């Protein structure tokens, strides 16, 4: 999938807050090695560097576009292209940190134990994944898919969402971890601009449905989605838009 780092970073502040909250919950003072797993454009990596200035930090992602932006933004960190679904580093790390990345990968029942196995004894696995797929921002995409000429092309793209409720991850990781904390937070994001929720999702989930389309279908699909979204998330009297967004956090110590 082709990513647009500029579109993603248009809402950098609300995307960054969950990353900050997750980082604050990690109790390790001086890990020697830290992985930014699914690092995207490197917008979170400086937080890891500032928290642990002496640590070896490695950013991993599978997008050339995102990695190019990350290398430009954080030149003192090494970034490598990796398919996280079959990542096999051959060593363990003190902290594996993943912010809003693993929701793109299927097979969490195998993926999460595999990633946990890469954490060194005494280390921590910290994960944040969106769990907002039932909200209008996401469910309305399926409405557009099913009511347009692109249905046969896009319906196969609408695969089962990999993200599961908290009990799934508890049962998966509790036998492996020394301590396991799972929580959810719904952020009431205050967005500015015209139809900002549509612009927000265009930087992430909407991309997987726009990319396969050629014109004029691409523009028609986006126009229909934007019309539905502005009705679902109308602006407040001050012109700003409230966008509730639920995120799930997992912090495992080993």
C-alpha cells in the first residue's frame, strides 16, 4: 500500500498523544536496545530517543515512503525496511514499542506471541492499536463500497479487521508475560478544517480503498465518503469538529 506521510502528519498532534501516553507507562529506566516497530514517518521515534538517549534505537517499517520521511526527520536513528508479519531479528530487545501499526497485519493470534518472543528477559512490549472500526468514520467506508460500481473490486479489500477486544490479548499474552496491563481510552479529538474527519482517515484507513481505484472512480468514491462523513461528524458552533477515537493499549513485562 502506498502511504502519503504528509497526509498522515496533517493531524500529527492527535495521533501523537496516544504514543506519549503509552510511553509514559513503561517503567524501564535504561534499556540498552529499543525497537520502534511500525515506525511510520518517524514521528514517535524522537520521543524514544529523548526518553532513552543512551539506548540503541532501531525503527522498522515496510513503507518506502514512510521510511524516507523518517530518515530525513531523525537522521541519528537507523531505519530498516521490514515486513513485521515475518520479522525474525535473530536477537532480543529490551523494549519493543509499536504505536498504531499492528492493526494492519492479520493473524494476531500468531503475530503477538511471535513479537513477544523477541523481548529480552526483564524487558517490555508496549503496543497501541486503534479500535475504532465500528465508528462511522470507518463503517461508512463499507457503505460506500457496497453501493457503488467498485464493489467487486473493493469488497475483497475489506478483510476482517485483525484488531480484537481486550480479552483476546489477555488470554494470548498472560501465559507469556510476568505482568500484563491492558486498557482502552477514547480520545475526544478536536479537529479543525473542512470535513476534517475525512481528511484524518485519508491518511490511514481510507488509503487502502482509494489506492486500488483509477479515475473517475477514485474521486467519486472519496466524494461519496466525504458526504457521509460530514453528516456523521458535523462541526460545532465554533467551527471545530469532535472526533471520538478509541484506542487499545497493551503493556507486557517479561
